[in-house]
C-alpha cells in the first residue's frame, strides 16, 4: 500500500510552491554558515546541528566556517560584505545584533541594520552562573557574601569585552553591590579551560557549552539567569529566586544574511529553519543541549533586536562598560 505524505509535509511543500521562482531555484551551490566563535562552544554545537538539518532540507551542502575574533564581529563583517545571493549566511547572536551597536569603543566596519538581514531566531539559551570546582561556593549568597568581604578578589571570565557574558556579570555585580575582576578571553572555551584549571573563579555562560563539564564535576552550577530553570539540571535555582529578584539575563542565536539578499530567499530561509526548529526530534535535541527552541517570523527577530538593544544599553551605561 502506497504511503501518503503527512499533513506537515503537504503544507511545507505548498508553502515552498508559492514562493517566487528565485527562491525555489535557490540554492544553486553549497552554502557557508559563518560562525564567529571557536569550535566546541555552544555556538558551534548549534551551528553544526542547524547546518546538518538545513543541508537535508535544501538538498545542498551547508558547511560551517568558524571565523573567530572580536566577539563574533569578524564573522559578522565578513557576511555583511559577502555576495547577497543566499549562499553565505551568519550564525547571528544577541551580542552582534543588540549590544555591539550600542557599546562605546566598538568600531563597526558595517551597518548592522543595513548590511545584515535578520532571518529568524533559532533558539534561546539556558544560561547560568557557574564556578570552578576548586572554589567552595555553592550558592549565590556564598558568592555575594565573599565578594562583599573581599572586593576585587573574585575573578570572572567572559568571551570578550562587551560580550553578553560580561554584561550579565556587570548586571549581577551592580544589583548585588559587589566588585569582581573581569578577565576577558577570545571566546567561551578558553575561559572555561581557565575555570576548570582553577585560575578563574567563575563565569556566566550558556548551558550547552558547559554542561559536559558540570556533569564531569569540573565546574559547579550555581544558578540559572532566567526563568524557568532548565529541566536538564533539576534543583538548580534561578538567580532571581536565589537572592536577586530583579535579575534576568537571556540570550539567543539566530540566522542573518547579507543585507541585500533578495527578500524571497530570506523568506525561504525563515521557512526552512522554522520547519527544522518545530521538528520534535530537533526540539528535543535542543532542549537536551540547553537550548529553548524558538523560531518565528522575520518581524519577530527584528522586534527582539530592538528590545534587547534598549535593555542592554541601559546596563552598559549604568556600569560604564567600554570595549577595549
């Protein structure tokens, strides 16, 4: 007996069939997904998962190209200047879209609102505060009490000056009324290596890149940065529940294309990535890795960018943060 296609497959085929001819013909060659962060980190994990699924969906290879540096801005600049034909796309981040444009000292070689076209938010991240297992800290209160008694003695790592990791820590120290020493690195993995070695005390980061080290006992999870806490680590509270009720810090990964990319190709990318994110197997995999599956419209990601810019600009100004 011939197997009938599922309703979802029929709907997806119909959606593609009504796209303009240019979007139906695209892609005509392999696609490069540019990731501005090192291999092995949370960004890289997500980029390779999406690239594999997008390769299947488009019947064309999607390869990940890691171009690190400047908190992802080197990668963003390369995509902003790429040929706008849909064959070069960017793993877009909240820091690229929302904080870099309002961070004093950042020199952008492109206009993020004109030279990049937001496509979709792939997923939010479960983010948390964690410490080296060589420290004695087990709660948010432990950290705050020690830092108040010992100003500038605790160190925290980040993936770079002005990165979301630094901004969350700045918000934390400001709300708690404490001072800690910031030690920036070129991406999350190098900072994590220093925390595991005990040379850095703590860090804010995403669950996807730190979960293996939590499970191995190399680092200790203290609290999540936003509500609800991830089911992957039951019993770990949020910072809001652990003593700073106004604290909230979230993050997201998305996709962007060169700014002049034809709208019909941007819409096709949005359609395909929404299909990927809504697949139950993919969604379950994302949750297990520490992500919150999102998806949504092109307008959704644009609204998210504008909202985040306003919120983090206030944090930057309150803490006098400036890129080096």
